[in-house]
C-alpha cells in the first residue's frame, strides 16, 4: 500500500510539472471559457476531443513510466515545481473568473443556457389549426399546464403565420398580467413548426409592465373568433398567410382594408370615414406580399371602448354634421370660399392615384389644379392642409399603412415636392440595437412663427407607447430639425 501511494504521488507530481501537459491544460481552459462565453459547440468539439485524447495519452505514458521506476520526474528542479504550480493556479483562476462572468448577469452564452434551463418550458400544441380554434386554442393549451392571469397584456406584438389548410406554422408574443395573488407573471411565447411540435414558454422575464389597456389580449381572441379566416384568405389563393395584432390602433381617416365585424361574424366594410378609425385591429395578410395585396383589417364592434369607426353621413344628415367633415384627410378649406380636395382617380396593386382640385366658391365648383400631386402612387392620403394660399402640405401612407410621407407646395398646389427630414434613431434599452421608429409624418402646424410637425410610428408602431418625434422648421417647411420625443399621454 505504501509503495502504491508513493508511486501515485510521483505520478501526480510528474503530471503537475509536465510542461506539455500544462500547455494542454491552458488550451483546454481557453476553449472551455470560449465555449461558455460564445457557445459555438460545433467549433470547439474537435478541440475538446483532441484535448481529452491528449490528456489520456500523457497520463497513460507517465503512469507506465513511473510504474517501471523510471526517474523522469525526480530530475526536475524544485524551482520548476513551484513555477509549474503557480502557472496552473494562475490559469485556473484566470479562466475560472472568465467562466464565472459568462455564467452571471447574462454576460455570456452560459448565463443564457442556465436561464433557459431554469425558466424555459415546453407545452404540447394540440389546437394548431386557426380555422377550427382561432388563437384561443394557443392560450388554452398553455393554460392547461401553466395557469395564465385572467387579464393579459402584451409587452410585444402578436404575430402568427399559417398555411392554406389552416395549420399554424409559427407565432410569437410576450404577455404579462397579475395572478390571483396579485403577483406579476410574464410569459414569452413562441412556436416554430420547423423546429418543434411544442410551444416554447419562457417564464419570469422582465416586461416593463405598464398595464396599458391598448395592449389587451382579450380583443385579439374575440376578434379572431368572429373572423371567417378561411373565407378571408380564400380570396388570395396563396399558400402562406399571416396574422398580426398590435393592440388598439388609430388609422386616422384611412379606410383601406378596414372591416367592422360583430361577434356573430357580420361584416361591414368601410368606404369612407366620418371620424378617426380607432380600435383593436387584427390584420390578416399574405406573407411577403403586404405591399401588393391590401391586408384585411378587422375591428370587432359592439363594445364602445374597443372600436370607433363610422361611415360618411348621407345627404339626410344635418348641415352641422356635414360641416364637421369639411376638413378631413382628403379635403381642406382655407376659408369659407377657398378649399382644396384630393380626388381618387385609379387604383392598382394596392396603390392609389389622386389628383388635387381647388374651389373658390365654397365648393360649388371645383377645378383640377394638379393631376398628380404625389408624383406617383400611394397607399392612401393621410392629411391635407394649407397655411396660406401658397404654402400647403399633403400626407400619404404606404400601401401597408406602416410608413408615411409628406409633400410640400409653395406655389398654391401647382407643384409638390417630397419633404425630407433626418430620421431620429433610438437605442433599445435591453437589446442595445438601434432603430428608427418614427416614419409617419402628420400635418405641420404653425406656432409662434415656427412650423411644427409630429412624426409618428405608423400602423406597426409599438415603441415607447407609440410615441412621436417632434420636428420644427424655421424656413416654411423646407428643412426640419428634430426637437424631442413626445408621448400621447
């Protein structure tokens, strides 16, 4: 036994002071720290395998040598023994700290792996056909295993794709709410049919919860239940479709694609709007062809807090009500006699053509003064205003409704030029990515001799409670300078 212990100590000392083994140990620690920080298992696999083979070979070779009483390790000086120990300790401490950093405060891949193991769950996805179960089936499947708060809010948008047969192929959203004990709970929900047949659920995230009623999940579920989804997509005859829900949205007077629907599925498509169209909107579209084919944008009506949209009054309505509609997105009166009006001319592939008319007799007669004020096609007009008989502005939306443009005239509408302004960039707090969310300019207005313009986020806006960027111009709208970000509150 004494001899065995003696040889074991000699083997250990010999390995500890072997310079080749120390180099191999350093390489192993370096690759291990790299793996913990960046992942990339495939890149490091062969290096780890080589290190293991190397360690086994050195240990085997050294053990055989010591057992045969070869005095290899005894020839090494005490100084080198101490140096080798210091080197090994230094390597261990240095890379140990690096691995620790990668495992804490989301400092590396290891931290995310640990977080995923702690909080990621899989849920069997049974109700995976949107024609049969809508989106309610998604939340039912989750609720069976992980009870959801009764009142859910979205911290991000709800996006879903499905095939022509109704099979759901992907979706993702981030929802939160308070459970029965009043404790906040979050659920990052994702599904990709190509990766897994189960719903991936991540718990205990950070939602920056503000409990904004405009981001309720309930209108999404009820609206999809009312929509004849299969009938809606059959008009396009494509293989893949999408569904998106951003919460409550303000479409202004743009009626393109807007469909009012009640809980019984009765539809009423808007042709003209008598007031701003505001409501929880569920949009169904053809994936990849949003610019070509106008999405079907459904508003569930019935609850006055959920939707506000009306058709243009008929001639039987009162004169007072008609007067309220004098100035809207397509018509503007500078005075009682002088007015301007955008006229719909034609439509093709989701884009529209407009001309501009002018009246000097209070609307009795109109004369076209510009046959193409937008210099091409647009999705729809988003506003018209004239500050005097020479300076005026027109607003336009893209066919998708996600972006807008502004056009300026300084010759009374004879010619228009597109207004350019430097997009304001913001850094997202948690992803550190740079985005330019403000892309939908509204009509400029004058205050204290300066023109002001709010640039919103369009139909897809969800940054900072759908805030806007304020720009100002001191040269009648030729150039614009960013001032600050403003919220609607």
